[in-house]
């Protein structure tokens, strides 16, 4: 890997000592062993997941979801209760699934007809089978977005590969691995009733072991960043668990959680929310720790005579700037995802402390603060780990 070659050159330049290197690698090996053991112990029980899947059916028996081409979209009704004939409707012809060839007309909410649908677009319908007293009925289920989303994904991949090249390819591979860990291990384990705290820590550690080395290469610099990342995961997990319990959050704030609570009565939704806090902070945590480790190596490479104390101080100056910008990233990201909720609550014109009592706002604030605290503490930890692996200052005159 191109990145790993440059890192090895940097390590040779600063004369990495065997003792600190072996200590860090030994700690990471132990952490990796614990991660593997955790994956084995927390591996999901297939029978439990299958049982939940069978009990939670998305639709009634006989209901199907055919695809239809839009033929005509009428103007939205001016008054939702007016009952005007022909307004707020879509005419479509079924092209895939049960009822192929049938032309159907169905009403849709104003936001659907105003979203830019036009003749030639595709929609997914929900077809209720024939009853004793009538024919099958068709209603709007959703808009088929496979083509635009696929195009956007393709553009994303091309841009990443063109700009970041080999490193971008490794990042995409790491992203695919992360998705596999979440979907094949973490989600089924949570559904099996395993501890959300442990699943979050073990799954996140497994992701970081692969992602960091895949993207940034095998080097002591990457190992220092990984050490800081693992420490940050533990800190975020502990802080998140304490914050969720101390604030008495239920972890149930969305319709999906309420549906899940009905069928999976033994799940701890506080544990699920704690797991969500841990996973939510992985991206920015990885960004900060690799930046800090790289900063320390660059400082030592440029100033081999600088003492470890001064290297740490210089690295922390960089880290403080990064902390400030990263906290903005976290806050704005969560504000964007909760924008609709914030707008609705803003209409109530309630004091902030009253809004804090709501589950939705309480969750977002606790998630933001717990993640930010773990992120901030990871900066000095990573800097200290990276500095500890450096050799003492040497005279270059």
C-alpha cells in the first residue's frame, strides 16, 4: 500500500524504539483478542431472530407490493376536506407484480403530488387482495427511487476513487466491512437480547481494527491512532451508559421503536440507545485520532531534537483546533437529522427546559454531549499514546 510505505519511511526517520513499539502492539493484540472473544460470545442466536421476524409481519397475508408506471398526476386538492373530483390523484399502470397491465387511480397526500412526480416515473403500490364483496384495491406505498439513488452512489464511488485513488478504494472496502459488521453481527445480536453496551463496544472495535489498517496502512502511526480510538470507544460507552441511565431516557422515541417494543418485549431500549451513541461517534472519533497520531509523527520528523513534552504540547495545539471544528460537525449533523422535530416543537413555543423533557430532544442532546465528551478526551489520550512511542529527543547538530 502506498500509505504504508510512507509511514514506514517516517518511522525509520524518527528511529522508532523497539520497547514502546512492542508495548503498544502487545496492548492492541490483547484488545484484538478480547474483540474476537466478544464477537464469538455475543454472536446472534438465529432462532431468536427468526422468531421475531415471523411474529413481526410487515403486511397482512395476501398483500403484495406491485410496481407501476405513472400515467398522470393531477393537481393537489386546494382543500383537503373539499372532496373535489379528480384532484390529488395519480393514474398509473401496473408493470410488475400481481395485477400487471391494470390501470389504477388512487389518491395521494399533497406532499407526494408536489414532490415532482410526472408521467414515466415509477411508484410502488400496496395491493389488498379481493374480498367477498369487491375487487382488489390499490393504494400508494412509495416512490421507486432505485435509479437516482443508484446514480448518486455511482457518482460517490467515482469521485472517491478519482480524488483519493488507492486510499479511497481502501476506504470504500472499509465502509463495506463496517456495513457487514452492523447488519450481520450488531443488529441481529441486539435483536437476540444481548447487551447493547457490549455489542456497541465489540462491534465498534471490530470495525476500527479493520478500517484503520485498511485505509491508513500497517504502521506504528496507525497503531497509535487505533489505541486512541479504542480508548475513545470505551470512554464514550461508559459516558453514554451513565448519561442514559442518569437522564432516565427510555430509548423509545420513534414509531419503529414502539413497534419493536411490542414484539420484542425483552429488549432493553436504554441499551439500544447506548449502542447507538457509541456507533454514532465512530466516524468523527476515527478522524480525530488519525489526525492526532499523524500530527505527532510529522512534528517528530520535522523536529527530532524537540522533547516529548514539547511534541505533546504542539500536538495538542493542533488537536484543540480540530476539536472545535469537529464539535460543530457533531452538533450540526444531529440538528439536521432532528430538524423536523425541532420545527414542530418550536411551534409550541415552549421554554428550552420544557423541550428537554421530551424524549426526542432529550435523546439528541444526550447523544451529542456523550459523543462530544468521548471525542474530546480521545484527543489527549491519542496524543499521549503517539508521543509515548517516540524515541527521546536527539541532537542533530
